[in-house]
């Protein structure tokens, strides 16, 4: 799947997963016409693939809250304020570093999104 490739579907919304990815709209239309019978669907749709961004950001505030809660669960009251007074510039640095590591990890092990949205949807007559 590449950005800009075409697919076909029997509705103009919902999940598009029928058939192959095509480099041209005409190829997608041809496959759509051979896949669906005209008596089943008079109108079919083609649309282009637009991948979702693969870059994610990590919110250090949420990570620090999670760490603080885990430590509190383990240690109790003495850890009540643990990591509650992290300086904003330190939190920003942590967010940047965690974001970099998570995105590298996603790329290295193939956890980038493999789903997409369909744009530039156009109807065509099936028949």
C-alpha cells in the first residue's frame, strides 16, 4: 500500500478492504466491475489511500503520573508526591526523548500503522 493508490468499494464510507491496491483509478474501476455484479450494486466507488501519520508523540506528564502511581501503590504514603514537582523543562526533555525512542521502536519492529483513510472518493456505474 502506498499513498495515492486507488481502491474500490460498494459504499462510499466505512471500511475499505476489498480487492487490491491500484496505481490508477482505471485499474481500480476495472477490478471493482469484475468483483461486484451489476445487479448487486449499480453504483460503486473508488478512492485514494491516504496513510495515517506514523509519528506519535509521548506525553511525559502521563508517563510520570503512571510511574508515580506505581511507586505509590508499592510504597504507600511516603511516595505520595513522587515526581509531582518535575520542572517543565525537564518534562519537555523527557517527552522528546520518549517520543524519539518510541518512534524508532515502532519502525524497527514494524509497529507503524498499516491502516489508512480513503480520500477523493468518486462514484462510478457498475455495468
